[in-house]
C-alpha cells in the first residue's frame, strides 16, 4: 500500500476526551472514529488489525474442533421470554419494535438463538459433542461507555456454545476452551491469566475470566504472583483428550487468582504466602461459562440419550472480546512514541520510508523494494509522501509496524538501506537485495 493513496488520518494532538493510552493512540493513529457514544467506525488501519485478530481467533477455534457460523444481530424477543431473560437482562439490553409492533432486541449475547437452532435440528445424542461459534457484533447499552473500544456499546465478540450429553463432557468442553484461549491470546503476544469470576447475567456455576494485567484495567484482581510465570508455549494438545485438557486447566488454575467479586480474603491469606500476594488491575479479554441445563431445560433443548430417554443437553458459552483486544494489546505494548504491534496482529509488517522523496535514486530504490516485498507476500506500507523524513518516522513510530526500512541517498551511495526494529530500536544496514530474506526469517 502506498501511503499517498491510503486513508490514514493521523492526529497531531492527543484528543482531550481520551483518558487511557490505548484510546489516545487508536485515535491518533487514525484507527477508529467515534460515531456515537460507545459506537465506532473502524478506519482502514484499525480494520486491518481487527481482521487479523479475528483470523487468529477463527484458526484457534477450528483447531479445537469448533464450528463457525453466523447468527444475526437483531433477535426476536420471543426466545428471550422463553428463557426468562427478556425481563431479567435489564436496561443494558437495547429493545426495539418493528413496524408490526413486534418486540425485537439487538443481541447482547446469543444463548437463546443458538439453543433454538439446536432444538430445531438435533434430536439424538449421536450429534454430540457439538460446539458452534460465531464472530458477530453485540450491543449492550452500557451506562458508562468509556476508554474507546474497551467498553463500547457496540462491540465485536467471538461467542461459542457447546452442547454435550453429560456434565462430564461439558466440563471437558470448558477445559478445552480454556486451553484454546490460552493459545489464542499468546499468539497475539498477550499474557492472560484465567481467574475465577462472577457469572453475572449469563449464569451458571463455573466461570473464568481471562485477564491481562494493566493499570488501566477496569477489573480489580487478586492473585498469587506465581501465576504470571505461566506460559502455554508451543506444546501440542489433543483437544479431544479429557486428560490433556484437564492437565492444562489444573496447571493454569491451581494457584489463587480471582476477580474482585469472588475474591475471598481469608482464603487468599490461607493459600498464598504474603510475599506472593498481589492486588492489581486487569482487562478482561474473554470469559468462559459452564451453565449446564440453564437454557436447555426451559427451552426444551433435549436429545434422545443412548437408552432412548430424552435428556436436556449440558451447555456452556465462551466469549472473546475481539474489539476490546485491540485496546488491551496496545495497553500491553506501546512506548512514548506510539504503538508497538506484535507481528501477528500488525496492520502491515514493514513500512518503507523514502527519506528523500523526489531524489531519483531514492525513488527508484523504494519502488523496487516495494514491488519485491509485495510480490513476496509481505504486507508493506510505503510512505511515498513528500514530507520531511522526521515526520515520516514519527508516523511510522505512531502506527507501530514491526519493521521500518529507511531509504535515502547517503545509504544508497554505499549500497545499503537501514532496517529498524520498532520494539528494540535496533538498526542494521544491509543491501536492498538482502532485505526480503531478512524479513522472511
Ligand atoms: N455469552 C457469554 C460468552 S459467549 C458472554 O457474553 N460473555 S461476556 O459477557 O463475558 O462477554 C465476553 C467478552 O466480551 C468479555 O470477556 C469482554 O472481553 C467482551 N466485552 C463484554 N462487554 C464489552 C463491552 N461493553 N465492550 C467491549 N467488549 C466487551
């Protein structure tokens, strides 16, 4: 992409109404524009990152055997009356009426809709286990939308729903989700801690939130400092194996780690030596729930078991805050000059800065590099504007691409360009012909 033909409306000043650094940087880097309180347009750069995060989530969901689909944003109130949540959900639910005076709502979550699909099409235990998921916009009329995409009213969520014959199978689905979430977040360069939490309006008797530690986080958390040493890494897991998934679950949840609502001070003191007790803040980037037959029973989602008798299925639901993740990643990875994207989610892998636009040798070298890298499938943003080099560097630093290539007459006279790593600041000079190989490493 040539920057002269792209749409990257960066801001010089930090917007006064943005309180936390991720919100400030997303606005300054031209990633989002507020459309209404808690509702955002995704400008081209932000949209690229959003799509990258979605892609990772899709890959990891399908690796765990979960099946993608798509349900609508608008739902009929009827199903929510069946489950009893139409009244119970409260003012966070955006209620609408269509021209025939039918009650509708903009879905804050999809347990009812997916349970209705299940009961309409599944009658035998032989279809189980089954986990369906989608990535779709949600609406929650938050009383205080704030911090940009962190607490929006409209936000993008991956929500998945497991259907199992027995409680044991459904507990396995819970553990399997925990494992796949650890992997998903690590691929995005984030360390998350699964913490015992409160189930809120989703309900159920077991739930963990995935928390990224950050001073600006909205959740209050209490944990044993040992939990921050845990890494999932590149271990290979058989997602069908109850034992494999339970082992990871036990390893990652054996230490004390809880959110404020479920924190138990006496237990904390009993379990964790004083030097390891931590009280901090965090960002909730996902949550998993086991709720058994809470929806299947009232909504009649039953299957015929092996003995021919009908039984309500055991369920859970599992959510990842896709749009919130952009904010969380930036909170975890930035410096005073701007965003530092982990390569896996970066909007482009490399930026070319033509330090002297209009100089024939520099222009020709940039064009050639741009074409070579693009042909090799490397996502590259070429700053071909007639701006000062300093301004171009500031823009590249702000938008946080992992690599920057600087091309200028002085280097070219020696046959080299400069490659800079955004995170470490390390620079190296190399021949333009070596660049593609170096970036592909
Ligand atoms: N049905 C369940 C699981 S699919 C559910 O709705 N879970 S949830 O309420 O915990 O939401 C899942 C994730 O969505 C949260 O962990 C959080 O990361 C994200 N999320 C929730 N509310 C908002 C919001 N107002 N703005 C941005 N992200 C949000």
